[in-house]
C-alpha cells in the first residue's frame, strides 16, 4: 500500500500508557475538586484557577508528547483521536477558560461553577465525540485493513463528507456545552442574565473556529486514504475549490474574531462603568457622613436619599450591627456587610449591584446602586461598535467574493490552458496580468510547457528511431515491466517462436511456447534476475516445435530498482544442426582415422623391432621412423578430437572412485621421466608438505592422469633448463595441485588465449606450428576438471620465473 497505512488496533506501545493514565487521573481529580468546591461553597480565585489549568494541561501535554514520539507505532485512528483530544482540552481548558475569565464578570462561587462546567463538559463531550469518531471511522478502517471495498464510489463520497460532518458535530457539541453552562450559571450560580448571555456568546464565537480546525485535521489525516482509493479504483474525488474553502474559513475567522472583540469591549465598558459608579457612591456616602449641616455628624435618611441612585437604588441609615435592609442578598454579601466597618462590595446575585457603606460611631450609612440602571451608557457605546462590525463584516464578505473571483478566475484560466495543452499538444499562455504570484506562475508554466513540448518531441523521435531499430532486428526483442507484463516486442518474436502473430501478453504466456521441460529453466532464470540474484543470464532451450533458441535476459535498472527486463531471442536451429553435424563428423572421422593409424603405428613398430637388420639402408630406416612418429602424433591428435567431441556432447564415460592423488602423480611423472632426462630437467613432487599424509580425492583416476600428462607435458615442452615440480596441498574441502616450471613463460597479452579450442599462446590459429600440438590440451583439461567439480587456472607466468598452473579436485568423504 502506497502511501503506507496501518491497520486499526489498540495502542500497544507501553510508554504511552502511563501518561494516558496520568492525564485521566488528573482530569478526574480536577473535576472532583471543582465539584466538591461547588457544593461546599469553596472560594476559587484567579491564582487557583491558573494552577488548576496548568496542572491539567501539563499532564495532557505529557501524554500528547509521548504519543507523538511513538507516532510510528500508532494507527491512523489513534493519531486522529489523540489530535482531537489535544485540540479539545488545550482549546477549552486554556483559551476558553482564560477568555471566559476576561469577558464574564463572576464572583468566586460562580467562577468555581464555570470551571467545573468547563472540565466536566469537555470530558463528557470529549468521550462522546471520540466514540462517535471511532464509530464513523469503521468503514474507513475496514478499507485500510483489507485494501478492498464493494462500493468504492460510495466510500469515496463517505470519506469526503466525513470531515464536514465531524466539524458540524463539534459545532453542535460546543453550542450544547455553552448552553448548559450558561443555564447553570444563571439558575444555579445566580449570575446576572447579561453575564449568562455573554457566556453563551463565547460559545457562539468559539465553535466556528474549532469546527474549522477539526475539519482541517480530518481532511489532512484522511488524505492518504482518498489518494489510495483513487489510485486503486481509478475514482476521481469530488473537487472542492480551494478559493471557496479559503474565503469561507477567513470569513468565519474574521467574524468570530470581531464578535469576540465586541464581548471584550462590553467587559471593558462594564469595568469602566463599575469603577465610575463605585467612586460616585463612595463620594456620596462620605458626603452624607461628613455633612457640616449635621453638627452631630449623623446624616438623615432624607439627606442620603438625595444621592442619584438610579431607578432601583436606595439608601439607609441604621445601626452598625444590623444586616442589610433587605434579605435579597447572598450570605457571603451579608457576612461582609456585618463584619466590615466600611467597604464597597459587588454583588452578582440576579443583577449586578454595588453596596457602598461607611460607619461613624454606632451608625452605618449605606447605598445600593444597580449597575444595570446605568447600562444605557454601555448600550449607547456598543451600538456604534455593533454597526461598525456589521459594516466591516459586509465589506469583508464583498472583499471575499471579489478575492474569490480573482483567485478562481486566474486559476480557471491556468487550468483551461493546461487542459488545452493536454488535448492539442500546444500550451497557449493564459491572459493573466495580475502582477502577483499567479502571473509568475503563468510565466513559469509557459516556460515549463515549452520545454516539456520540446522534450516530448525529442522523446517521440527517439522512440520512433528505437522502434524502427527494434523492428529491424533479426532476433526477437521483448521488453517487460517489473511484473513480467510485456510492454513492447518486435515482429521477429512471432517468427522466431513460430507463432501466427505476436500475441504473448506476459512472460508466462511466452514460456508456454517452450517445451515443458525447458519452461521451468526459463522462468527460473527470470526469477533470479527479478530477485536480484543475477543481473543477466543466457539460456539455450528448445521450443514445442523442436526449435533451438538462444535466449539472453538482462534487467533494466535505475537507482538499484528493477524497472523491467529485456529479452533477446535468437533462432539457432540451423547453427545447432550444423554444430551437431560437425561434432558428429569429427567423432566419426576421428574414429575412422584411428583404426588405420593404429595399424600404421603397429606395423612400423614391428618393422623397427623385428626387421632392424634388414633395414640397413639409412634412407629407408629414416622414412620408417618418420612414418612411425607421424602416426603417433596423428593418433594423439585424433584422441584429442575424440575427447573434445565426447565432452562437448556429454557422451564421455566417467569412472569416479576414491584414490590417492600422490600415487597418480608419481605414475605420471614416472611415465614422463624419460623426456625429462633427455632435456636434463629435474622432476619433483611434494605431497602435503612435510607431513606426507595421504591425499585421497573423489574423481576419475584416468582423466586426472590425462590432465596431469597435459600440464606436466606442456611444462617439459616449454622448459629448456631447470626443473618441473608438482606440489599437492590439502584444504578442508579440496586438494590443490600446482604444476610449476622454470621455462620461458607466457606473455601477458597472450594469456587470454589460454583454455581456448585450437589456440596456443605465442601462436595464432594460422601461424601456429602444427607439429607442436592441436591447442586442445588446456581446453580439454579445463573441461575435464570442471566436470569433476574442480577448477583449473593459470596462477602465474613470467619470463623470469616460469609458469604455474593450478587445479583442484574434491576430497573423498571420510
């Protein structure tokens, strides 16, 4: 599968689990703390809120970092769930809570309720959402696991719609969570309606941004699945214009940001108004207490009532130990009022109220001012801001539409130009003069398409020349892809294989044209090349129609990757028949020649031995000697021809046995000792160094002695003075024999002619002295040694220290 996609499974990597457990325990602990604090009326100030958020996020981040470090062992679904949870927790428990604290006015108990709502809602809705994602991911997971689907088009539509559906689910969950939080803040926390509406407004502003993020995450993670599905089933996904998506996202971000700014402005105006009213109420209370018209310093209620308290405000004069005049206050406010001599207290029960009071002697003077009576100031300030926001939003929409038109228009022109070039082979530069990247992209495309057109034309010409060359070949030419499918072939393939037409689609079909016994060898050679064991091979096989073929196979490689195979097929039937006829002729002729030659050699030997006294004429005696020597040479030549013919036709009879190689060498040297004495040369043998341990080999004794005769005989022939030695050494699996002489040596440029038929070093095929031999000795020796599972080679040769030939034979099994 490309790109790589893993099957869906549980998290297996052990290092992720401790952080996941720690994060879950922290969330449970924070939720429990806020819940107990709420029912027990614990206060929660800003620093406590900061510590709670920091603790929860540190544990969450530790889990996310651990999962990221082990991301290679996680599946696509696991990565999606981790990213989703990280987004939910970080977004709400950091940005959401901080923004809530910045826009909504709450007291300590209401803050505790708000924090509790954030933590349990994100946890509960997060579990629900992650479960929903896992459920919706099942069709995708099934395709990833099996690699197939019964309805690919339906699955493609499902995958393309899934990110938007998930973003809608996130949007709905955020709105639901903020709705529950706003209602609980209003009814349970006794927060003012204005603060509850601001809390709900926060959800309205945040939900589009979070939904956009989740849609982008799903699109990114599901992208490889869409690509694989498209490549496997050749399905084109439904295209969504990037310009429309970009404009939609930018518009939502701008609108949400502006509305969030409005909430921040409203909070700022509320703070300014509260400070102003607090200062006014405090001044009025001080003025009432310190009024010089009251010599006793005790104000009257009538005097206090002259303060501007708004529509619902009131004032009073009472004893310092009495509670507030009305009971419509929280217990916390009543406790602060009784315990303090003077203060300014903000009460957020039902509606924002400001209580300002001050004591003198045994009298307490106070005022209650309802801030909502002065909200008309905020309304008057917020109305132009709201109007400006609407205008800016409309301008943004208009600008987005214009931008989308310009963006889409430039892209559409460029796409049409490319489509035209694809169908007509000519790129016409589109009329794009925007002066930005689109114009630069158009110029780049024009240059690229021009170069591509020239390159394509060159490739077509090269392809035409190559195709003509391939068709002109007398040999069959086949080219395949890495899977063995034939991508090109010439007409000679049908002629060589004896087919009516070249209709072979792949190598298996090509192998069916070969005899069954040879097809396995052909496919085995191809498999070795495809597996990288060989780069090329040459085979000789027979077809079903008794045709002899020579097949050469090589791989096409690039960057160590096999791109395909090239197969050359040559009909060698006539050559094979001619070779067989020639070999048979050599065999028959040699056999027929050996009979009269043997008779000639025998008769001349008898004349020399029994009629020596009668042959007193020197001329007659010399002629008989020449006849005898010539017959011996001819018999040796005929024997070489017969050996070569038998070996090549695999008709030679082998007699393998276990024997002592040193004994065979000594016998050979004994037979050749007369020749060494005539040339005053020293013959020596060394068996297994100084140990003189027996060396037993598994081979044909007679053929081994034949090889020794050839090598030692050649050494004696080309050595005028010095010695010829045979050294035997034993290794773990084989015995090595080195035949060394002190002769004239073989020139470096002539060494390449060794081991060839009818070829001798220092002589060409035409100018060679035929009296010195046929040039078959080393060729026959090499074939004999290799047939006995050994190896023959030239180890060293120079004019100063002679020549060294070596060969090996397998050791006998103990």
